[in-house]
C-alpha cells in the first residue's frame, strides 16, 4: 500500500512531537509526506494549498464561512480541511491507497450552517463532493469513533443516501437514510466496543459497498481524556487493524484516517506512528 501523510503544523501541545515522531516511517519508499503550513519554511515548499471558496460552498453556506472568518481561524481551518481533500484527490487519481490526515481543527461538528467544538470546515464533506465531481466516485462511507456525536457530518449528508455515516456515540441507536447512530455506553471496555464494530459496522459496510472509506478518528474517549469512556490506548491500535481489514475487503484498501478529538500529547505520540505503520504495511489486495 502507498500511504500519504497529510501534515498540518499548528501551535499547541498535542502534535508538538510531530513530524519528528514519524522517524523511521517517513523514510519508507511507500510513504509520502505532504505538509500544509509551516511558518519558517518558504512558501514554495508548502505541498498543500488552502481549500478554495467554491469548494467550501459545496458544503457550507456563505454566512457560515463569514462567521468562521470572523472567529479568526480562517486560514488554519482552510489548511486543516485541505489535508483531507488532497488525500481524497490523490486516492481518486490512484497516486496513493490510504492516508492519515493531521488536522488542526476537526470535521464532524462542522455542519452546513453551524460549527463548534473546535471544528470549522467539514473536510470529509468537501472531499466527498470533490470526488463526485472530479473522479466519478459514487458511494462513500464515513465512520466516526470520536467520543462525541458528529452533528455536523450528520447534517451535511442527512438527505444523501449515497453517503453511509456510522457514528459511534452516546446517542441512542438510530437510523435514517443511511445515517446511523450506534449507542456507546459512557463506561465501556475495549472488547465490548470492538465486538460492536465487528457486529454492527462490518456487515453494514459489506452491504453498502462504498468505494472509499473515511474514518473520523478521535482518541478523546480514552481513559484520562476529556471524553473518557474507559477505552485503553491499545484499543485504537486494534480498531485500526479492524478498519483496515474491512477497507481491504470492501474498497481495495482505499481509506483515510482523519484526526478528530483528543488532547494528550503522550497519546498522540504513542498512537499515531503505530496507526500509520498499520496503514503502510497493508498489502494491496488483488
Ligand atoms: Zn469528541
Ligand atoms: Zn452519533
């Protein structure tokens, strides 16, 4: 598998160890590194451009875009969403198979006309519209294992049956128009969560047969995090293996991990390189 890493340099603590913590991974021939922003580098060495205004309008209202501008995070939000969109385009063109996207701001609380919870633009939402328009991709799945409900992503695709959205969160079980909430208790074990993924997510994805899979991955449900539901750090490694396996089976391994919630620097340092290793080691299915 060819793996793209889409990097976003942001001030703050959680990603402070990156990209240094990717040492040994970046040197591999099948791993490609693209970065969006780094103040001390010359502009010509940025690999990723901000999202265009026209692209934003496919998902967000002009009023909402203006509100993000007034919030003072506009450029960062554009570059952050850009990683997901460029990852999708490179997969669409067959340049890479899978990707890990470092975001400064998450996706899933950003809706058509609202935002919150540290999310401004819905990168996966915009990426899906771009894949439709430019690459003829028709069926998409987004899975969401951040601890919180993805109200933004749900609203963006509420009326769209060709996007399967499976959200593991505190909401009761619910399903409408291929938007699915799967209830996760506020106290859960790794084993029970993984069993739920095998029983509820895998069969759904097999039936739906998406051509590409997005994974809104947050680690805020880990013990000691702000969304603590009792998960161990190792849970995320096991879940990555599960999701990779299903992506290999149903969509030739085309799969994008989008970093969502989580705040701890030590967890980011521990988990992200291991998850990228799993992506990079995936064999290309025949
Ligand atoms: Zn969250
Ligand atoms: Zn939900």
